[in-house]
C-alpha cells in the first residue's frame, strides 16, 4: 500500500453496506452495525429534493400529501431509481461518517448475485457519487455466508438461502467461491402483496403495504402452527368506501403466502439438483443456513427441511447477516479489492 493509502486508511473508517430492498444496514470497521434503516426516501414531487430518509420516510409511506412521495428506490433487489438511491446512500454514508468528513471511506457493498453488469456499474457509480473513495461489490450470498460465520474457505459445500424483501438468494459456496447461485425476485414484498390481494378478494378490504407486512410478521407462517393465530386488521371497505376491521387467521395467511414460499423452495431444489455429488454429500451433514428477514416466517425452516430432507438452521441474527459479512471483509479489504468476487 502506498504511503498515501496508509494515511487514508488510518484516518478513514471503511464501511460495509447491505443495500437491501427493504433495509439498508451500515457496518463501520471496528464498530459493527451502526445503522439499520428502511430503504425508503420521501421526496418533494416538483423539485425531487429529499424530505426524509429511512425510518422517518417509512412512516410516511402511503400517508403523504400530494406534494410529497415516499418511495422505495430499490425494487426486486436492484436499483429502480438511481437518483434517489444515490441520495439515500449519500445520506447514510454522511450519517455514519459525520465526525470524519475529510477522508472519504472505502466502501464494501453487498449486491444481489443476479444483477447485470450495467446494474453493478450503476451501484458503484452511485456509491462514488455518494462519497465513497473506493468501492468493492460483494455478492450478497457470499456476504451472508461470511456474516453467519460459515467456514467458506474449506473445500466443502455450504448452502445459504437469504430471503430478503425483494429477492431470495440461494447459493452453494466452497473454497471461497460460488459453485451455484440463483437470485429469485421473490421475497418479503411478494408475500406482502399476496396478503393485500387476499384481503381484497376475500373481504373486500383494501390495506396498505405496511399493514400487510405487520400481518405477515404477526401471524405469517409456512407450515401449520401448534396454535393457530388471529389478528384484527383495519383497512378500507372497497364497496362502502369506509374504514372497517376484520379478523384474519394464520391459516388463511399461510394459504396466501403459499405461492411465494413454493417459488423459494423450488429454487432451493434446483440448487441441490445442480450441485456436484461430492458437495451434495457435504450438505447432508452441514445442511442449509437461512438468513434475511424472510427466514423469520414461522416454520419456514421446517417447510424447507421437509422439502429437502436436509437439516435447516436459521442464522443467529438473520437481518444482519449480510451487513456482518461486509464488515468481516473490511478487515482484509486490500486483499479483497484485488480479487474478483
Ligand atoms: N419476523 C418476521 N417475519 C416475517 N418476515 C419478516 C420478519 N422480520 C422481517 N421480515 C421481512 O423481511 C424482509 C426484509 O428482510 P431483509 O432486511 O433481509 O431484506 P433486504 O436485505 O432489505 O432485501 P433484499 O435482500 O431482497 O434486497 C421484509 O420483507 C420484512 O417484512
Ligand atoms: Mg438482503
């Protein structure tokens, strides 16, 4: 490393970012995850100036007056609105580097394995514009595997399934490389949409995305529960046009989630089907590790275990797995910057 490079690393705090569809997390070297906020930005429609970012903006989703739009600039795991994503990145980077503006940080960003070269370049450019000095893109499943502490550098298979808001990433990793990866544009958002549709169809009740997510978290499940749950749901009656409350059960929500969950299991099966036999044999003992917020759907681990006959575990801190992985890479960043992952 050059003398200037050494000086820079001494003064700057390199950071890792999990730029997720639902949540953005920032890991600062030697400090851990210091920021975790929804990937939502509220902007003024006319000027496109930012009104709020993160938690504050999420509270505005579906509740804004005509002159403001609260939007999620990342959709399906990729950047849907570059300008707004950049504004969001800049806001988060500035927030964590507040005391240290004079040396820009090096930044590791986890991106979905399925994004195109054009999308990769766009993420890099956004980060540079947002104040990064150097950018390393790390594939999300690799970051997740490192983050949950799998020994990825051994010549043995590890399988990670990261179920996020916009995407599900399935990967088999061995010798620090990805043997098989598939990114499916189905995740928590799709589950929320199914819940919205179910309530519309069965009860003529319109609910917003936030309410749908609340229902999923409160009573969502993949396989029957020992004790089924119910929840009071408030929304707008589509016929009378008035606010109304209905009681929904975990049984019907499970049915609503079925398509999204089946799609996820299908990709896991595909991965196993493509897996070379030696590595498949490793998985019988090592099993599958689940990460991402979607892995918290009740009994999803059981459903995946039943479908694959493999042991399934949920990561200790599934929502932070990817961010922790980007953080672990920071300790050896110069090495990683010279590799292609
Ligand atoms: N307890 C829970 N039960 C079910 N779903 C949950 C729970 N907690 C969070 N989620 C869901 O997890 C998703 C967010 O997970 P995560 O933060 O891992 O996604 P992301 O990394 O932002 O998205 P992506 O990786 O697709 O870009 C949301 O859809 C959220 O509703
Ligand atoms: Mg994610």
